[in-house]
């Protein structure tokens, strides 16, 4: 009974006049049913839309677009739910949507501007996060000064009484610009009638029902992504699980894992996607991967290869994948999408063409309903007999009206007629034959190049190449592909000008060609054949004969003057050739260049000796998938983030290796992953908040050094979401409490461990110093900035920490810069804990010493680094005594032993340990009963000593050296009298009142136990720094804000200060907190935590 009702409901919904009517009916009858789920990183759910939410948000957008009915709107969105609501919003408003992808940061705008110009776009829709950048990019083109820009992701509700436009079947819905030509792009005019007809075809062929579940990673601006994974689920009424393409390309397992997790029935992609899964997934990746629900694995957009189907079947059969699930199909944007498909109950059919018996072709099935497919002689327009290859022609209600603003191209492509017939057909330009009612695609009538499912026009590639170097003749080149190891590879045959023949630099020209083609088309040029002037095959009318060029290349019949082919080529093969076997990378070494060269060689299928240290990366012509593979390798191997733009800069292999070293040595606050995995995007990105922006801008090449600052909008993104947890303005510091926006809050976000900033003795001493000595000495310590008080305090501080002498700096940051710059140089090495403070890294960079990291508090890793480094150079190991982010204490006794064993100097930064560790607060050395065990001890006054300033303690000779050689000592004004007085008074109080240290630890234990009793996961360190683990960055910021509003001030530690999905609240208690303070704070944590504990780790 229920099944009959659902069937009746399904048919009644699909009988509606347009897709919008279907959405309206679903929003009415199934308001809470899930329409879309988005996995921002391919794994974590970052957004959902029910049918009601979808209709509401789309109508809200439409209410702002109604003045532009009939106009064209560019949809410039990253993959995500915002694109879907904007697309449907355009349909509701009667605006013609133009889906395109927002430009990459280093990408030329030529194709996007050509599309905007051809479409005569009046609007550009995008997200709030991208709006500023897109406006700035378009501002460079004069013809788009009047373009209206609108961010749609902030529009949530249409005004009361809003009525969408009335839609007719023949009204244009959107323009689908076909991938390919950058010269004159062609926008396919898709009507609402086309959409509904094609949706019906797909549902029938695929056997979809409301019980189906889809998973997709294809770009949503692409016809397969839009029609197949956005509109088909809406039409039929089943949920669609989506992820961005980069999530799949980075880790193909994410696609299959999503299919398994959501028990998806339908998913697919171009042929290369299945190859990528076979090549990239290991046996361990197959564990727990259940693909038994996947009953339709479509393959389209590029030639379907029988070998790929077989390899995929063999590899994933143990995971429950069935051969009959494979569903090769055929389609194109000019026919909305789907044209033919097979029988989903049987495995794909293969056969050999009688004309080309060496090739095994895979059937793309048959047409459905009223769609007609004919095989036609492209010269005579006469139908071909069965089994004979000809051009594929198509007719049916899915065939679009034509190309926008291109009447000649429309007439040539959409109005073809067979001999003695009046009905018009669509000329696909594809070659094929029909056998036993099945369509087999064999190639292209036109010289279209298809690589990884994307179309490229040879003329565009040839023009790009010819403009790359003055030695190349215009209109005398031929681009084509050759199959290598089952993959289509781009080849270029190009004439050289006569004047360049005598002194021809083949490699220089080839590098320039590869670099330019990669930059403009994201293609690797596998082979470049330079030929004699006037020798390229042409027709009598002067047209390049690309097919003859290809044949002549394979037969080695070209008049070659120079060649650059990536790998050895067997010219005797008439159909394909194979490069040498891939060389596996050797074991990692300390030399970064060698493993990088090995990985580049492996990704490009090249011999290792073809990748040179001084070779520009861009000249290798990496395509987009290869770039992602190399980026993924580097990030896993070296545990860091490499901005994508680096692969498109003019860097050599050696320079990229040096940049990796620099990035690897950045402090964990700015570069950090967990366990070598790629960083995972979070809900922040779904909210338009890009935490990676600062890192990308820092390395983005630009003509103006201020460009990065002008483009930096992360604070604006955070403010727009009311989540900015930084640079908050306190009205008054009261020690254990503070005044913020007129309210008194419990302060659990300060390093004022002993609570001495509010001590009246400290404040009175500060005021007295200001009155008697003034606010500043206005000079460096070297000249007029040293006083008797400086030396008295330095002697007292040295005695307290147990070292011979001490030196006071203006800040703690400058103290570290000072001693490091004085002692280290390019002939020395510093070994750092991976979580050491940023100022230690900065000091190392200033000194130009070699920097080596070891894993946090990992003694075995530290010893390995000492074994490698100490025989080669003088070495200093630098650690934090107490780590500020986690509250961990360094294992000082063991580290001291390792340094002694290997002859290394030991420096300890006790910034957070002074006043906190040890019975009397003397720091890490007292905590372990090892006073004067470190060679250098340093710290700051800005924590327990309630002031500002820094210090270094060591033997007197070392202090004297730093005094005369530390750059921050010599070239900074000395610590002000007020700051010195505050620190000196606080030190006196600490010496006289050691009970404060004990009270601090009692409060820390009470706070930690209280949080644990509430169910929070907290750090295990027995120190006043107690982290509350949240996980998701977005949730952590929300939690922090909610606590602030409820009366507790804490700090949020989010990416990149910590790894992605490892966000935490950093809390720290004071000796002056009362039990009442802590109980009240725990009550607030309990109340606020109710809504967040579900996401706590």
C-alpha cells in the first residue's frame, strides 16, 4: 500500500511542468527529506539541505534577481551547496544561469572573460568569501565595469509575498559552456523542456527510484555534475552526497569510502577516475570497503576503455563490486547530457570494429524513449549500414536549441538533415558504429583532444605553443594525442623558422612550450617534435592535416630537426607506444632534492635522469591531476602545507626543494598536520571562512608587496560570521576577572599564572617608577639604556634561577632572537622540538643556521637527529620547558643526557615554567632537581612576573658574548623603568610567597577534575595549562564565543595553530582564582557544553 502511494506521488510530482514545480511539490509533501549532503573534505559532513530549505533559500536568492529576468548570470562558486541554491534561484527568477568555475589565484582570466563576454552577462553571483577577489579580478577588464556582483550565501529568506516567475517549457534555463576552446566559447542553450526530458531519460536508463542514493565528486558547473548529481536526484527524489573534485583527486579512496558509508547505489565519472582508483589504492585501503550497494557505476565524458573496466573489476571484486554494475554511457552538453546507455542488468558489451580490428570498443548502449541515433556518412549525409563507422547524429527533445549568440555554429551543428529527410539532427562530431542495436564510439570526426574527461581544441594549444617562443612558425603546428599505457598523451609537431635552424636550442624551446601550455591549458605536453620549415602536412587550401601528422610521427616519417619526448618512444607501433617502466622512489634521505626528483619522475612516468635539479617545475607540463599527486606526496612526506600556486611559479626542482625545507622548518603555529595526512577542510570553509588564506597569500607571487595585505580578508570573514576570537578589546584587567564590553568575566585565558598583575604592590611599584624615572630610557642597553636597577635585577634573577649571570631584554621574543643571533650562524645546526615557540624559529632564521625538527617530546627521534647532525656541525638543542599550547613538560633529564652524549649545547625556554614549575617556582630545572643543568636558560616577564620583558641566564662569559653580539640587544631600546619595576617587584613577591605556586597547582587540579567530571576531554599535563579538546574548528570558535557571552573568557586554538579537526579551548588558571570563581566557570562550561559535547573528541 505504501509502495503504491509513493509510486503515485512520484508520478504526480514528475508530471509537473518544470523542475521548479517538482521542487515546490517536494518541499510541500516531503519538507524534511534530505536533498543534498556536502562533504567539504570528502569525509566530514559540512552541510545539508532538505527540500524545504532548498526551496526557501533558492527563493530568497530569486527575490533579489527578479529585476534581471531574461539576463545572464555567471555562477562563480566552488563546489558546494551555495552553487545549488544559486542555480535554482536563477531558475525561480527567470534569470539564465551560466555555471562557470571561479578563477584560480594564478590562473589567467582569458577563458572566463571570453565566456562572460559571449554570454553578455549582467550579473556575477558568488559567495561572500570570494566576492572581493572576484570583483578585483573583473575590475581588470574594462568591458565588465557595469557587471553587478552579488554574494548569495547570506540570503536566507524571501520577502513575504514573493512570487517566483512563471516558467514555460521553452524558456531558457541555463547556458552550458562546453569545455574546450579558449578563443570563441560556445554556450549550449538548455531549456526547461530539455532538462525534464533528459531527466526522464536518465531515470529510465539508470533505473532510479526514490530509494536510490547518489554520490558525486564531479564539478557542479560541468554538465555531468549538474545534470547527473544535482538535478537528477531532485527530479527522482533521492538524496545526493557530494564532495569537491579536489577531495577525490587528492585521495580517491574518499569517493569509494563515501559510496560504502552512505550505501550509495549510483555514482561514476570519466574513465580516468576508475584508473586513478586502481593505481592509487593499496591493499590496506580496501579493508572495510563495502561496495556491494553500488549497482550503477556509470562511465562517460571520455572514451571508455575495456582494460580499465577489467582492472577495476579485478581490484574491487573483493569489496563486493560486481562487473554488471559498470554502466558505460554516451552524452554531451548539446543534448543536455544523456544520449545512450546500456542495460543495467548486464555487464558492458565489447566488440571490435570490422574496419579497425585491432581496437576493442565498449558499447555505450542504446537510446531511450523518443531519442533517435543515426550513423551518417559525414560527407554525403547518407545513413551508414550497420557495423560501418560514421558520424553519430542525434535527435530528440533533449537536444538543445543551439549555441548562444552563435547562429552560424548553431546551423552547422544543430540543423543537419539526412538525405531525403526533413527532420533535423544534432551533429555530435563523434565517430561510431551500431552493432546489434548497441552504439560504439570509435573517435572524433573533428580534431578534438580529450584528456581526463576535459575537451581541448588543438588550434588553441597550437596557438599557445607558437606564441611561447620566437623560433616557432605561426599556423604551422599540429597537436594530437597518442595512447601511452592506456592514457591519452599530448604530442605537438611544430615547424621551426628557417633563421633558427642553425643554432637550435631544442631543450630551451621545449621547456618554454611545456611551461606555456601547462599554464594556459593545464596539460602536460608529452612529446614535442620540431620539424623543418615548410614540411608539415597541409591540405591544398593550407589547413593543417593533424591526422596525417600523427601518422607520420608514429611512422617516423617527419623531417625532424629536434625532439623532446618524455620517455623512449617505439615508433614502429602503429597505434600506441609504451614509456620505460616507472622507477620506484628510493628510501627517503636527508637530501630533499633526490626524493622530490624521484616522485616527479614517477608521477610523469619518466626516467629519473630526465628530471634535472635546475629544471623549472612548470616546464615539465604537469596537468592538474599530476599537480595534486605531487602536492599530496610532499605534504604527506614532509608534514606541511604546500600552496598550490607554488607549482605554477617559475621554480626549479632545487628551488622547490628549498621552499619545502623552509616550510618544514616553520613553527607549528603556522604549519602543522597530524600523522602526515592532508589537512581536512571543516565547516569553516562551508561558512566561507578560509583559514589557509594567510599561508597562500604569503607565498603568492605578485608585482606589489602590498598585494597580499590588500587581498587578506580572513578577519572580515570571521567578523561576518561573528566568530573573530582574536584582538578582542578588554576594558580592564582585574587579574582573576576582567571587564569586557561592560561585563565582568572570569578570566581563564591569561598567562598571569600567579595573578600578580592585579597585586597592589606591583601596581604601586610601577607607578612609582613612572613618576621617578619616566616612561622610557630612549636608548639601547649598549649606550644610554642601562641603569643600576637593570644590573641589580639581573643579578637577583640569575641567583633565583641558579645560573651565574643573566641579561634582561625588552621582550621575551627579543631575548630568544638575541641569544640565538649571537651564538648561531650558517655553520651551526639547531635541533628543535616540533612544538617549540615561534620566536625560536624566527631566531634560527635570523641567524641563518641549519634547522632540524624532531617530533614533540620524542627522545628516540631526537637522538636520531643528533646522530645525523652532530658529526657535521656544532649543534644546539632548543626546547620549551613547559609547552604553552598543551601544557606538556619537556623530559629535561633525558634530553640533557642525550646532549652530553653527542656533544650538543642545550637551551631551555622557560617562559611558561618560571613561577609555575618547581617547589618555589624556579622553573623546569627545579621541577626535576637539576638547577643549572641547561647551558642557556631564557624566559619572559609577561607570564608569572606580571610585566613585559625577557631574560637569558647562563655562565658569565656566555652572557657577555650575547651582550655584545645579540642583535636585539644592540638595536632595541631597553626595557622601560616601569616594566622593570613591575618584574622586579613580582620576583620579590614570588621569592617571599612561594605558597602561590602550590595554590596555583591546587587550582589547576581542581579545574582539571571539574572539567573531566562534566565529560570534557582535557589534557593530561599536571600544569595550569589545561586544554579542552573540541575537534572541529568552527564548533570550537562557536563554543569560545558562547562561553564569552555566558561569562567566561577562554582562548580558541584552531588551525593552523593546531592540526585541522584538532581544535581546542586553551584554559589556564591562576593562583588568585577562588573556588567560587572556578565553580561558577564549571557551571557555565556545563551549560554551554550541552550543545557542543556531541562533537568533542
